C-alpha cells in the first residue's frame, strides 16, 4: 500500500509483515552504529498540528535511523495561521519533493483526506479520536516480544476509551488475531464496540481478573467536557491501577501505557516502575516499528 492511515485497512498478513520487519530493525538499534541507508535520498516531513513529545520524537529518530532527510513543520510559524487551507499547505510541501508525510491532526479523517490528494506516502500519527495505527503496531510488537503471540491472550484496555485513538486501533488489531479484549472503565467513557467482540467491565476488579496484558490509558481531559467522572481522586479510587489490583491479573501479566502517564490518576508509581511494566520497552519498540513502516511503504512506492 501507498499509505498507513489506519489498522482497519490492514490485513492480518500486512500486520505480520510489519512486525517481522520491525524485529529486524530492532536488531539494528542494538548496534554501536544505529543507522542503515535503507531510504537514503528520501525526504519525510513531520506535520504535527497537535502537541506531541513521544510520537514526534520516535518518528524523527526512526526517520534518521533509516537515513531519510527530515523536515519538521511548525504550524505556529506557517502560512496556516494566515488562512492557507490544509490541502494547499500539504500540496506545497509535496512540491518540494517530499516522499513521506507523517501527520497528526485533531480532526478525525484528515490523514485519509490528504492521502487521497497527494502522491507522497501518508502515515497517520493520530487523527482526532479515530486511530493511531503505529501505536497499536508497537503495542502488538511489545506484547508478542513478551508473550510470544496475540492469539488467545486476555487483554484489558482500561480508562478513557471513548476519546482514545490508541484504544480503538488496538481493538481493531487485537480482534484480527483472536485476542480476548476487555474494555474497563466508567460507563461514560466506554463506547459501543460490540462488533469487535469485546467484553465491557465497569468494575476494575472484575475486568482485571486473570488477564495477560493490562493496557492503561491516559485521561484525555483536553477532549472531554465535564461530568465523565466526579474527580481524579475518585477516578483513581475506582479505575486506577495499583499493586493490589495488579495482583488480580495473571502472575506473569505485563503492564502497558502509551504515555504520557498521569501517575496517581491512572497508575501508581510502584506499578509503572515495576518489573511487570513494559512501558519503556514500548518506547524503544516504537522506533523499530516506525522504521519498518517507512521502509515497507518506501518499497511499495518504488514498485507502484
């Protein structure tokens, strides 16, 4: 394919190819010289219309590790603030000879719109409350690394699922591989995803019982109105992950979080820093997965 705009569009085979390729690139990251010339001469622009630290840094490192030329687009100093349309901005950038456009936007569907209107490969780095495909891919890679596979695993996704593009992409991916998905959180923050075979739990203790993977989510106050839950104190009391609740899961369960974490609201520090936490592994794996995505899209474009 030319673009990576969502997990929905990927087949199980596509995902396996990406994960296998990421494994090869992770070996590269262990070397003294953490760089390969796979996409030398290619140019990528990072077009972030929303704040980002982890995703933007991860993409930029992946781009440099695979030897692309990198441009970072600054929205506050661009012609967007002068009224230029998004499409005109993107087409202007493409006219510079850009091969890849990595985009994050607050509106759902923007990467899909751009992909239909440019020849460059478009990679969705998060669109509104819709999807975040590379995060789901790195999460899957991290789980497979620790558990050996996805099929049959019990995975609890906990927190603000309604506003989480990470949760949705993970549900789409995990459901393709036969994982048993549990959505856990307040009734006000769990959408209807019945078509994906998920179980819904409003009680944390019931939702975590015997699970293999616990995926905690950030409370996205910037996308919420008021009234989803009484207070952050009440939220942690009912849906925060602490050591006592972690003991309800399988003894070899792993704890994940896409970041940034709100310690004491979604997760306690002792759990976040525990031996069962693979949160920092997710960060490292994100570089390898994003290298793999660009490498595969680059090859697909060459063969188009």
